[in-house]
C-alpha cells in the first residue's frame, strides 16, 4: 500500500482508476530516481538504467497530474494487445460486453486523447451500445426538425456505400452538405450526436467507418424518429 500522506491510493485502486501497471512503476521509480530529464521509461529500460547511486535523498511528493501524464504516454506508446485486454475488462466492469478483436481497431482513434484505461473504455461505449442515449443539451441543440430532411437523405446515401473507404464516406457526406447548401458543421455536429450521443468524439468520418454501415444508418434513422417524436 502507498503512503496516504498526500492522498495516495492503494495499488489496486490505481488499477481500478485506469492506471497501467508499467506507468505506475515508472512514476514510483521516478519519485526517487532520475536519469537526466527523461520521465517516461518502459520496464525493460528501467531494469537496464536504474542505478542506486542516482537515488535522490530529498522527500518526494505524490503528484496525481504527473502520474496521469505518464500514464497517457504509456497508453500512446504501449502494446495494443495488452491495452486492449485491459479495456475489455474496464468495459465489462460497466456491464458492456466487447471482444478484444473489436476493441483493438478503436484504440488508434482514442489513444491520443485518453489519460487512463477508463477514458478509453468510456470513449468506446457508444460503439457497442444497442441504442444511443443522447446527452440532453446536445439533443436539444442539434437534433432539430431542420436537420431531419438531410438526415433522411444521408441514411439513403450511406446505404449505397460499402464503408471500406473512409474517404468515400467523407465525399458522400460533403456532397450532401453542398447540395443542401449547408455548412459542414451544420450537419456534422447533428450527425455526431446521432451516432455517439454527444458532441465530443474522434473525427466524425473515422467514427462512421469504425461503426460500420448498419449501425450508422440505424442510428441516423433513430435520430430522425427522435426528432419527429419531439418536434
């Protein structure tokens, strides 16, 4: 157990909070040891570089923000198979069933914006949801009667694509925007809400490609139903 003098948690609590084991070891070693100005190390590098003579004698203070930063670096640069397994477990803890094979392709979309394994899991939930729950403010602002005609056309056009090419999805989307004489954001944000439930996600066309044709069409049509019911 770590000292609670500065609010440190137990090792298991850090795990449950989405901290990677290698990142926690990295951070704890750096509390009392240095190797130049470098902060991030793999376990193999620590085994090679660690030197008792380089241990500092000054008292160390636990910095949660520093730990999160180191953890985010390990997420960006770590082994995807190991990371995927941890994300599957984190999703399972939220009663979401996901296969590692389905999780792995999503890591590339979310690793750069995630500080913890739990961030990754939270960012993936809508990919595996049977039905999207819209954030109330997002739905009120973006799922409006004015966007329904474009949504209907979008669903029809998406049905003609094979979804193997993200650029094709984007071209289809932009062509519709041009024909409707809309600004891209005026359809993109409503579409993001329809597909993910909220206004923050990786790139829209990356999300669409990852969701796949069936889910995209169904969610756009569900959003049309929501608009018609609430207009």
